[in-house]
C-alpha cells in the first residue's frame, strides 16, 4: 500500500532564506507527483506536476525534484517571502490501474518570518 | 485558468438532514473528484467520476453518494448527515485521470 510522508510537519524560517521541503513515498511505481499549496481554510493550489520520467520541474522561485527509485521528492523554495507561508502538500498518482487516485501526504506547515 | 467552483464555503446542517455539496468546473474536464480533509488524516478520496453518469468509490464512500448528470457538475450527497461527517470537503477535476488535478476552494461542513 502506497504511503506518502512529509517531514518536517512544521517549519519556521526567516524571510530570504532558501528552504527545502521533503516528500517520501513507499512504492516507486508512480505515474506522477504533484505539489500543492494550501492557505488556511482554503482549497489546494497546484504548484508543480512532475511526471515519473522527469527529474525536476521549475516555476519561478520553486523547483521540484523527483527521485523515483529512492521514493523521494523535494520542493525547493528560493528567497522565501512571508507570502509563502502556507501548508505544502505532495501527492503521488500510483501507476498501474489506480491512476485516477491521488495519495496525499499530511503536509508541511511553513511559516516565513518577516 | 481552470476554475473549480464549490457552491458554498461554509455550511451548518443538522444531524439527519440530506445535504448536497455542489461542484462545477469550467474546463471540460473528464474526471471529477470529492475528497474530505481532516486534521491528522490528510485528504481522503470519497468518490470520483470519469464520465457523465459514471462513478467509482474511493477510500471512504460510506455515508455518501454522488451524482454527475452533466459533465461540468459533480454533486456530493450526504443522505443523512452525521456529526462524524463534519469536515472540509474538497472537489477537484482533471482532464484525464492521470493529469494535473485542480481543486476548488473547499466547503467547511459542520453537522450539529
């Protein structure tokens, strides 16, 4: 059974710092992996989607990497800003017949201090 | 931009009521999903639909049903609301099952 873990559960950094959020999954047979951002009481905003054949994706100050064989993904945020404060979730889409389903980690709560 | 719109941000219902949560997407996506999100449990899939009038159970379908009469609209129905269905409900859509998923703003349902 696929399980997704995000460590740490919470992170506080000063503004301007570069940071890395971690996501690990137990079954390397995935179709893709997606990173989301969630503000308090709100829905999820898609940040980056990495297909299983890709190693990384970039969007602005965000860079996501994927190492399928080791079951790991990282989200790198450069020059963090207070507006980056949110919960960050990763989700994997299993390979095989269950590709309609996203399996989520429980998230990392990020606080960027001004 | 893809837009997924949920009909209510907040709902308060009484135990035993029939509750409808509505979701509409504007990008002609084939697939639509309902998740619930609870502290410490993360997001769990309730139901999904890959075509009009087609549906499949997710991980926690008990106590819920769904309806997809039109491609753009996916409804979640709580036949008889119970307090353990108090949660944040999130609707999502994607063009195909394997594609990027887009979420609505969420509905915070409280059953009293």
